[in-house]
């Protein structure tokens, strides 16, 4: 299993249960993306609440689509965040990220 490292930046709402959080990451092209979903969807978000300290490190389960290189020669990977049915607030599900943004735990 591969995960994209992200940050939970705020508690959004108590409903629907068990509560919603906003999560963000910056892709390989320096564009920031945001997601809002129930906190259990995000690995490492166990026990997040309105009173938790934010930002908090979390991650998103993802699938590899392709690998390649950007023009600055840093390794990049194209991923999809669809395993848990996530999509960014803008409706995107595929992203190009730096390989060092991924983890297997």
C-alpha cells in the first residue's frame, strides 16, 4: 500500500459523523490541493477532533499511475487518490507528486 503524505489543516464540521476535516498537500508543480472528508479516510488521522492541534500529519491511500521525471530532474510519480473515493475540492483525482511525498506506512 502506498500513501501520499498530507496535512490535516482544520476541523470542518461534526456532521456527518464521525466528523469532517480538511486535508491539503502541494504537488510536484507547487500547486496546493485540498480535500474534505471524514477523518477516518485519512491514515494517521485517528482520534482527530475539533480540539486537536492542527496541522496534523495524515496520509491518503493512493495508486501509482506512472513514473517519470520533471524538467528539474527530480523524480515524480503520477498517482490517483481514488482507492477511498476521494477527489479534491476542484474535482481532481490524479496528481503528479514528488516521489519523496510517498510512503508505504
